């Protein structure tokens, strides 16, 4: 009997009986670490080549098993009378979990496997023999996706039947050969594909090193060239006027200003949710903060984001700021109420209402805030402080109960702050749905404990037959998901700022209940940074 392994923070997969094939493959994996290391450089190169061929052969074997799994499940659902459009629901997520990958990539693996086995046998054979790697096989599948089955088979035969055809070809050359063959066989299909591609235009944002971010736009080529040309022209004009910024800096600042309508230093009338401990804010602690939509940011950078001229020189008590208070951005936060920083709050509420058992500092009309100017001509912005509470040591976020069927807005923000990204293991997609772990129709509570953040695809997959989820005891909020094949995966909410290292593997004896928060909880501070209306 063997056990599938997932990352430690996700917990182990429930063991299922192993078959001889799985035993054989795991035996190979175990034996690779015992290879003799007292060998020549030539032997090492031979091993590297053999291992690359083995990876390709394993990719082909995975494709074969994936296609057989999909065919079997679809056949079983057809026999059960399930409609054709629902027979494939949840399959991509199961494949992704099995490969320790996101559901989105699971769908790609599934599509690649089906195409290789059913429509491109020569490409599959080249992969199995190690003449192509998995990515190059994917390129061939991608470039022929617009063709009819007969034309795709013709390209497959033309490029992969003879091992010499693609010998020595790199990624770009293989893609070019496949595209040329597709254009020759069915140019109209390629044109239709290009026209359809315009519907996939989008903008995305992903983290970059050093508290930077990549904002990417997928545009039709004419629009993309026009945008770039406009930014270059505007940057060159400013450079000619004596601006000392580099062209790249100018283009980036102009892009921000034109999109947001605000100066680049004070970009937009939107909320920026920053989660940090009170120690980081007021005591100069180095515990990193969490910026919603980005991830972990350095403590000093987080303090600088909130710093103003007035708060650079005085702290909450009106005294001269020393090293620990130099970054204190909240003027008067403790003047209105001693509760303002009593304990760390955390996250993601976008309004001024309370969330669960959290207590709001300040007056009943809203939390304490202050006005901040980024520059003399910039618009004023507001920084709001609110608090949520976590259990000591474990970092478990404590929430509220509700009788509503849908998650109320405040509870959604609590779940958003706790989970940060989709809770499906290996899925890094943004949270789109606030899901009941145990469905409401099955008497599941509308509560923080019974809630989880999922992307749209994972939530829809979870509704397919055979899926089951429940919360289980853990150091923090932990959800156990069981797939139709009986494999079980655990997902634990990420540690919030201020959680001591090592608590992911430690189970506290007892978490404080909702009514004991004020006595036992640690605090985190959540800053909502937004320009004033």
C-alpha cells in the first residue's frame, strides 16, 4: 500500500491500495537517488540524456493513463444517464490534483492526452521514445488545434512519422513547421482561429520580485503596437523637455496615469488592503506584511506605503518618534480608543462595518482614519484601520456565524483575507466564489468555519457527482476534499502575518471560541488605503 504525497502545508493524500504499475514507478523513483556517483563526466552526460528520455516516456505514459481515465469516467456517467455536457465536469480538477497542479493546468494535461492518443499517434510515439519532450508535443497539438481531424493527422504524419524530420529542431522551429503545414492544408481555419483569438484579449497582474508587479495585456497586434507607440511618443516628448527619468520609467508612469487618471505616485481611487501586525506597524518589527492581490511584502516597505509628513515626526501619543515609531502612519489612531491597536487585525474588509466578533476602534460612524497627501498637487487619500482577531500561536482566524444562505459581504471579506487564493491545492487562481464547504442544501452553516474561497472553475468542479468536502481539525482552517476516486487532499489556510514559524504542523489543544476573542486573541491590523472621495 502506498501513499500519494502533496506538499506539507496541504497534508497527505489518503492512502489507497497501490497496483503493480504504481509500485514499479515508485521503485524507479526511489532507485534514482542510489546511483553510483563515482563515475566519469561522460557517464554523467549519458545519464542526463537517459533521464530526459525517461521524462518524455513518463509524460507519454501519463497521457495514456489520463485518456483512459477520462474515457472510463465519461462512459460510466453516460451509463448513469448523465447528460453529455456534464460528463466531463470535475475531470480537469482531478487530473490537476493527481499531478500536483492547478485545475487549469489539469485541463491542459487532459486535452493534450486526449489529442495525442486519439488524433496524433505519431507525435505520441515520438514522445514515448524520447524524441520529443512534453512541451514540444504540446506545441504540435496547439498549432494544429484549429484543423479538422483529417488535416491534423496529416500534419502529425508529415512531421513525426520520420524521426529525422524534427531531429535537432528547437521549440520555435517546431512551432513554425507546424504552422506552415497548417496554413498549407487549411488556411481558412488558421484565419478563423486568429479572428477568434481576439475574444481572448485580457489584462492580468502577477507579482514580480522586490515589491514590483507585472501588468500584462493580451491585445490584437494592431492595438498592441498602437499602445506601445503612443507610450514611446509621450515618453520621448517628456525627455525632450528635460525630464530626467529613463524612457522605460516614463512609459510606465504614463501608462499608470492614463489608465487611472491619477498621478503615478497616488494612482487610483481604489482600496489597497494591507495586512500587518501591530508590532510591524508601531514597533518597527521585521515581520512581513501581506498585500491583497500581490502577496508578501517587506515590513519597511509596508510602513513606507502608509507614512505621511505628519506621521514621520510624531507617534500616536504625540511624542517625538524614535526608531520604533518612525514608520507609524496612524496619527491619532490610539487617541480615540485604546482598542485601536490592542491586537492585530487582519484583512480584507472593504467597508466600515464589523466582521464577526471583531471590534471596531473609533466612533460608530466608522473606523479612525487620517488624510494623507502624496504630493502638493495630489488628491487626499484616507487610511482606515480595522481589526480582526486570530487565535494565539496557531494563527487561526476567528469569524462569525450567519443564518443567510449566501455569504454576507463582511463574511466574504473575512474568508478572502484568510484564504488569499483559491483553496484547491496547487491552484493559485484568485478567489471568485465564497463557497460552503458543506453545502447549504445539506444543512451546512453560513459561517467562517464552513466557508472557503474558490475560483469559479474549482467551485463548479466541486458540484459534480462524487465530490465531498468537510472541515477537519488543524492548526488553522483546514478543508479535506475527497474526489470521486476516493483520493483525499487537505488544504490549510495560509499563515497570516505574525503567526509563529512552525505552527503549520502543530495542533493547539483548543482554539478560543468566538466569545472569548477579547481575552485570548492576538491581533493584526488591516489597512484600507484609498483616496478620499
